[in-house]
């Protein structure tokens, strides 16, 4: 909305400046406008394709008038100035009539609307590294929201959360929990990947955090499962995190949260799967899934 307002003001300022300038030209007795000498064309041999295909005879859009007699006189300068002011006023009135009075930015009520609001997000430097912004995917009203830390290379390529080998393992975990796709939402703390891979920086988390908060507000999950120490550290930066934090109930935006291992770590260390399963069983018990 502020963008529309500043566009109006800029347009009015430009029209006012142009009108004043034209009036000044008229007062100085200038009846013609100086025309800049067109740059001399440098002869070059035609490219082979040009020799074969003749150019279409379309007039250039910004062609200069053929002679000075076509340039505006002082009287027409004033007329142009008046018309510019009228035009700016009419644009301003049209924009005002199309805009609800004192409208506040709309609060997204669906994940799709939130994603649209995010657009080509440039709020943090991670936008420079990403291939795709990995927003999240799943049910509009899931029972569980799974939150990782940062998209992996597979997710960055596909634009889908938990793609690749980690996603396959997570899919098996969801099956074991007797969850259907309609009961789950998958996302991450930050939505863009850094190259090379690393933990998200605190400033990146701070910039992206409102997106996750809005996703949670819209989804209203019964439980959040946070996957991995990097995601937990990003979500709970004010707490001293230890290995014992895993498997203990916490809270995020008023929603019960269970931290457990990230599927990537479980692929590297299968011996941790048993402990992860115990964490997920606590979730199942809370949701009466077992
Ligand atoms: S990580 Fe979040 S804040 Fe940063 S560019 Fe991506 S969507 Fe925007």
C-alpha cells in the first residue's frame, strides 16, 4: 500500500516539475526544444542471417520528429504542462477510489496466500544462494507439523520439503506412526538453502521466523516435531541446549513441541533410530495414534 502511495506522490511531483519547467521555457521565450544530434551509425558488414532475412518495416517507438517544425511551441509547452497536471490528478483519484480507506495489510489465512505474500523473498542473504524457495507442503489443518532447519540440496533443487533420501526415511517414520498425508505439514525454520550447506545464522532465522510463525498460526497443529539440533537451536536460541533436550516436551507459539533427530543424522547413524522412535511414540501417545 505504501508503494502505491509513494508512486502517486512521485508521479505528481514529476508532473509538477515538468509543468514548471515548460512554463519556465515559455517565460524565457523559447519556442522550440533543442534536439540532440542522433549518433552517427557505424557501418558494419551485415551478418549472414541479416543478408538472408530482410528486417520488417516497423517504425521505431521513440523515433525523433523529422524536422524542428514538428517540435512544440511555447504555447503548446504550457498546454502539455497543464495536461500533465490533470493526468497526475486523475491517476491519483483513480488509485484512491480503487483503494479501501485506511486498509491494513491483509493477514494471510491460508498457506497459499502466505506463500503468495512471500513472493520472491529477499529479506535475508540466503535469497542469493537458493535455486528454489522451499516454503513447505502438507495439509491445511495438520495434526503434526514437522520442522527441519534449512532445505537440503535435494529440496533446493525440487522446491519440495524433505525431498531425497531424508524424505524417504521421514515417509517411513510417518507410516510407522500411522499418519496419513492429510495429517501432516512439512517445513523448515528458514526457507532457503546456503551453499555450502551450514546451519542458518541467527540473523537469517530472525528474518525468516515470522514466516514459520504465520505457518503455525494458519495450520494450528496439535503437535510440532522439530527435527535436529540446528532447528531446535534456531527455535530456542535463548536456552542452553544439551543432548538431553531431545525427547522432552517443549512449547512453540503455544503448541506442544517434541525435539528429535533429523532424518539426515539417522541415515548417518542408524543406531539412533531407536531413540528417535521413542520420541515419536510420545507424540503418538499424545495424539492417541497408537
Ligand atoms: S530464508 Fe526466509 S527470509 Fe531469507 S530469503 Fe528465504 S524466505 Fe526470505
